[in-house]
């Protein structure tokens, strides 16, 4: 692919757009003379802003590229870029329509196997876990995902953080069922503050309502505790998260962002599961999952526990997570 142009197609959620960065890094290293571009939603374009590895062909699904007419406009934009290869890592109707609009281009497609994963939830028979980044790699190589190693996500951070300190707690999630109880996060924060650790609570505007759970702690530990809820631009968010020594998070996009900028992550899974292939890939990161018989109950999350007890996360103790944080901070590994 020397000197040629490769376009990666990934119109999806925050976590998926971060996880594809492993394939970006692989192609950049193996084909340094090729020009790489990522077709990504405008909402998430800041993830790759000023990234020297890749250009972006931004898809504005809320503006000029909305609907079928917008997709026609976008197809013209892609055509003018003259890609030698388009790799479809999206595998949805929108990508299929784009394929119809660009029939003369060479395409490779991701084998998503969504039906197999959905059937596994019904049958309770789970295949050998294959990480989603292995599926992305297979979209490039044409081999089976089982034949490809996982590709750790890697986002560029500038300036690079020379030192990392403090604990980052990320209490939000796209779906309520994926949230460890906010009272548990407050308890964990208090224990870490008592240990002498600096703690930051980070979330988007949707998590503003959580701030009250930390008000008392803020008054007691004004210099050690920071509570930051709001929508930071992604370039700033990348740099901010990269400064921490460890992060504790639900199964959510910001967890993948922390992993992609090199922060060790303690990732808590409940209604979703590590067997579905969306775990952090950092060598010091840990996945915490109780493995209840009813878990996983969903591929990507839902509003409430279908059984009404939410034990998959409620039974995950603060003590267990506290000890996991200390193990990373003080390198207490067996």
C-alpha cells in the first residue's frame, strides 16, 4: 500500500471510535508511506485532532450529511479523496449504502457476527472471547478474527505527560444499568482521600446530578478532591485524563479513552461482560466482573436490570475496588 490512500470507516459510538485507534497504529507502522484517513462522526472528531498518523474525513450526520441526500454528498467527498482501499469497520446499513454509492472502489469488510453474540445471550453459550480490536484487524487482513491478536488502542496526547499522579473516578455510563452505584463511588473516594490520595471525579454534563454525592467530601478535603462534570473538548480531555496514575470506571467510552492514553484502568462490568470483547487492553489494567449466572444480559447496556436486583454491580464491593486501586498505585501484584 506504499504511497496509496486507505480509508477506515467507523461511524459509531465513542468507545468504538477509540478502539479503532489500535488499527490506525498498526497501519501507520506497517505502511508509513500510505496515507490514512478515518471516516468518523463529527461528534467524535476531536479524538484524532492533530494526530499526525491520520487525516479525517468527518461525517456530519446532524448537518450536511444527514439523510440520504447527505450520504450522497458524503460519497462525493470520499470519491474526491481517491482512496485505493476502503475498510468498512462499521458493517451497518449506512456503510452498505455508501458501498453502493462507491461501487468502483476496492472494499474490505468487517465480520461483525452480531447475530452470534445476540444468540449467545439467549442460549447462554458463550464462544471463546475475541476482542473487538481483533475484529478490526481482521477487516484489514481478510483473515478470521480468531487469527488476529488484539490491538491495544492508542490515542496521541500532546504534550506527553511526564508524570502521572492521583486517582480518577468515572461514575457515568451511557446506560443506567452499567453504572456502579454512585454511593459506592463516594465511599471509594472517601477511602482514597483518607489514604492521602488526590481524587478527581470526572464526567460529562449528563452526570451533573452526581455532584451532590461528593459535596460533603469536598468541604472536608478541599485540596485533595476535584469534581469536574461538563463536556470538555476531546483534545483537552485526552490530555487531562493522561495525567492520572489510575482510573476506576464503568464499562463506558471514557474508560476506553483512559486506556487509550496509557492510564491503568480498573473497569467494572455487570450487565455486559468481558466475554463480549470490549475490555481495556493496558497491561496493568484490570477487569472486575462477578460472573453471575444472569450476566451478561445485554450487549451494550439497557435502562434497568431485567430481574430488578442489579446484583452484578451492587454486589461488587467498595473494598474490592479500593484494594485493586492500591495494588496498582503501589505495585502490589502477586
